[in-house]
């Protein structure tokens, strides 16, 4: 079994690498920092017997995504599990930021995820095994003023994943969307004010929950605190204007501006 993990150098990506390595998987680690990936690869090679391949790439670049796919094919790596974990969130008002900042989220959170899924899922279907884990968010369930493009990108990930899961449900391939709440990773480290530990889940148990749901063939997984799932129910049943304003209170506390 070979698993390709994006955003593998820290946080959830690192936790995925550690847990999948313990399960005996060969790993393809992808992130921007080759140095961080090499350090993680050394750790993994010392703890597990699987092969570890490091491929540095900035997946917000379309060319880098294409080059990554080409490199995987050139090395004849058969990807059995794809973990689309790399992501970017801009928690600032839309007009207070540059277009480049906002569209980078779309390129990484949406375009790269779709491109890698389209590249590697056909091999899984052909072999009638494996699957894709796409990291969405509880942000996928409602618009977030102050993080408008980020929330919209995660809504895309959730919708795309659920639809693709249905398309492939008889192929032996599992397609799972994970919808965590805040997780104690570098993603939230620079938020102002900083979230405290009690408000966040830890990466290791979150990834454990995700992998357990994936192994069960679940279409959507809500890892971590029960409050994460309960919060998505409110987004479905409360009046839309109320949800918009409640969500704004949350993003206002995290807004960097």
C-alpha cells in the first residue's frame, strides 16, 4: 500500500504520515519545505519498514501540481491512498486582501485537490481498492464573513467529495471528506487572538478518527470534539441570516486585521 500525503511536513499531514507508516504503508510525502520533509522521512524510516519518498512542491502552483503528477508516474508509484491535506486559509475581509492572496486558496484548496484526485483515482478504480481522503472543515457548512473564500473552498471540497463518493460507490474505492473543527497546528498558530488548547483538537486523535471512518467506508467524517458535528447541525436548521451573523462573530475573533 502506498499513500501520498500533501501538506505532510507538519500538523495533520505529519500525523497522517506517522499513523500510516505504523500501518505498514509506503509513503509519498509532499509539501513546500524539502528540509522538513527530509527530517520527517528520517524519523519514519527509523520507526517503520516502509519506503518513504520525498517530493517537494508548492501545490498552489498549477505547474507544480502537473510536475508532481508527472514525477509520480515517472517513478512508477502506484498510489493506493491519496490524502489531500494541504490547505490555506485567509482569515481577513475579502476586500482588505489582494486578489493573489484570495485566489491562492482556490488554487491550493480546490484546484490541486481536484487535479490530484483526477490523476490518481483512476488507478484505484482499476485495481478496485484504495481511496481518497479530502480534508474539508466544519467551515464547509456555512458562509464565513471574514474568511469568505476559505469557507467557500471547503464547501466545494465537501460537495465534490460526497458526489464523487456516490459515483464510485460500486468500484471498491472509498472517497471520504473529513470535517474537523480547529486543530492545534500551525494553521491557527498566527491567529489573533490565539485559540487556547481547550478550543482545539490535537492532530493525532483527529487523524485516528479520520482513518477509522475511511476504513469503514464513511462518506463524511466529523473527527474530534462532538461539538464539531453538533455545530454543523445548527448550520443546517437555523435561519440562514442567523447562521451568517453567528459565524461572523467567530471569524471576527480570529481575524488577523
